[in-house]
C-alpha cells in the first residue's frame, strides 16, 4: 500500500476517531498544551518587551536572552529539565511540565524581541508630543506606542504560535500525548506508516490553521481604521 493509501486508510478507520487515543481527544490535548504554553510566554515576554521598548533599558540583556533561547534545542531543553520536574512531580513532571517549559522558552524570544522592536520603532516625535499633552508614561505606552507597534507585536505572536504547535509534538517522546503520539506510535508499529504520516498531516494542518488565523487577526488588528481609533 502506498503512503497516501495508508494515510487515507488510517483517517477513514473509525477507531482513529474514538476513545482517549482518538484524533479529537489528542487534537484537544495538543491545542490545550500549546495554548497554555503560549499564554505563559506572553505573560512573561510581552510586558518585558514593551517596557524595554518604552524605556530603552535592558536592550542588550533582552537580545542576549532571546538569542540564548533560540540557541537551545527544544528536545535538549526537555531532557535537561525532566530529572528536576520528575522529582518534584513523578506524573506530570515527566509528561507535561518539561514540554511546557521547552515551549515557553521557544516562544519567549519572538514575543520579547518583536514587542521591543515594535515599541522602540514608534516615532519619537509622537511620544514627545504625548508627553507634552500631559500623558503619563503608562498612558503613552497604552494609547500611542502599543497601537502603532501592533504589526510587529502580532508578527511575534504569529511566529511563536506556529513554533509552539510544531514543538508540542516532541512531548510525545515522554508520554505527553497530543498529536505527536501518532507519530511516535506509528514509527514504533509494524506497518504504522498511516498513523505516523497521518500525525504529521494533522500537526501540519493545525499549524496552517493557526498561521492563517493569526494572519487574519494581524490584518484586522493592524488595519488603519482600527489603529487610528485606538489612539
């Protein structure tokens, strides 16, 4: 049977869609773990990036940390933290926490750097005009700099989202579940090509849907009318 035929047979098999190991359950697991990791990364990186862009303080440290985060392979990050997290929590510390930590580390650099670059790139004359009007620093950031920095900020979120979705598959090596489990199980089974490549197709489709959704959100959030109304 060809690869395409094996994939089609796996997708049309009712057993692939039912139970705790079915496609819907593992898809929800994948989306859930990716969303949690992305929200944690946003909570850490975005305030820091906005602050650095507004104050111009800590730029070198931020860039150094971002480069360090990009340099560490995700699988290596998972392997490094597994002994510690497994000791703290034998169940979730082996399956969940290491993958979440790795995905957060992966998502922080694009969010941090793009938030900083977007705010730092706002016209200095506009910022000074806002100060001259009596706006406080927080108001300047919220009403002037962030709306104008939205294209860069959303681009960072877009990049982080796709990277996190792709990286979540690595957690299956440690028993996380999600869509990566299809890839791991398919590789371990005799004639498991349908499940293996079916898992690849599902991850790719999820990444494409996320990319398309973020692109649409970026277009809407950065439309001239919306940005004008935000100021």
